C-alpha cells in the first residue's frame, strides 16, 4: 500500500492530467473505445491516475460508486494492464446470486455436496487462478460468505463446498460496491476486518451528475457507436436535446445515458437526435427526476 501511494503521489506531481489520460487511452482499451476514456472532470482524471498506479501491482482494489458509473469497465482496465492480463478475468455479481448458491459459485463444490450437485464444479476463485476476480456489489454478501472471502485474502486458500481438500489460489481481487460500507459495518452487515483487507487502494468513481462536462463527450461517443451498429447516418445531437441531457439528474449514471442514446438513435428519422427521441423522464413529463 505504501508503494502504491508513492506511485500515485508521484504521478500526480510529475505527470500532467492529459498525459495520464493519453497513457490509459493508448494502453488499456480497444480503438473503438478510446473516446470513453476522455473526461473534462478532475475527479475522473484522478481515477485514471490511481488506476494507472495500481494496475501493475498485486494490491486489492475497492471501487466505490453509484450503480452505472462504470466500475466494471474500470476493473477490466486494471486487469488489462496488469501482469495477469494474459490470464483469466472472472466476474461475479454478488447481489444477483442467491445466498444458498453464492458460496458454491465462488469456491466450487464436490459431487453430492447438496441436492443437484451431480458432479464436482470449479468455483470462480479457481477459474481466476493467476488472473483477476471481480467481486461486484460485495456488500450484498452474507457475513458467513464474507468470512470465507477474508480467509482467501489472508491465506490464499479455501475448501470447496462439501470438500475436505484445501485448495490454494493466486487470485487478485478487485471489489466494487454502491453501498456505504462504513455504515454497513456500524449496522453489523459487513465485517470490519474484511473491509480493511479490501481497502488497500480505494477508488471513488464520481456519479455522472458530478461530471456534467462529460455528458456531451459520452453522448457523442454512444451516438456514434449505436449509429454504426444500427446502420444509421446521424450527424449529431440537436442543441435543445443536449440541453435536456445536461439538466437531467442521471440517477442511472453512464449506463442510463447509454440506454437513452441507444433508444434515441433507433427512434431518430432525421440527421440529428432531438428532444422528441428521448423518454418522458428527460422531456419534462416527469419533472421529479429532472433538475
């Protein structure tokens, strides 16, 4: 952690924001995704600096941010510029799998471990051995599963469900949550010792409403992307439509913006996307969700 902090501090002092961004755009993503790594927001540029610093290390990373801010994309960026990039990147959404199945998904199981376990199965930790495991929405785990995750972080070993053999893995953990973990700790819903293990390098991803300068950049990127995919010839977004995008509060963040632009591309019949191609939440029929 101290080495990572020094690298981050050095990057902040010795390298300009634009240089950091250019580095990430050159190294981390496919050509068609370069524009999404553009930002006019200082908070996002600090995110890029931290990602560049932590990516080559073995350190655990915790991404904190609202749903739809791009935590999954940032996680892949970290993996792609690590020394594990040639090995597996495995992702699991901890809140989308029932508690009764999550342990088996993570650690695997042996034949007969429970009803329906007709054969042995490798878990996500084994599949990500020598690679990266992304634990999305980690705060949704039960305390029992949290304890087993803590053991893997500390000792790099575990037993499959219904098994007696201890397995060892070399898996880098990147976790993410949209929850207030410190509040969850106080409420007894999240283990404090696990938080300390995860909180080696924490990256807060700012919501889109804090990055209004990025809305035109992202909207234009998504417009070009979905126009190409749908074989539509669009020149851009009308000024009045862009004004609506800038006034909206974006509770769904970048993911919601992407969906809005994809819909607009499909609905548009002229050369530009206009207000009439947006859902009612943006056009003023639902003022409660707009600012």
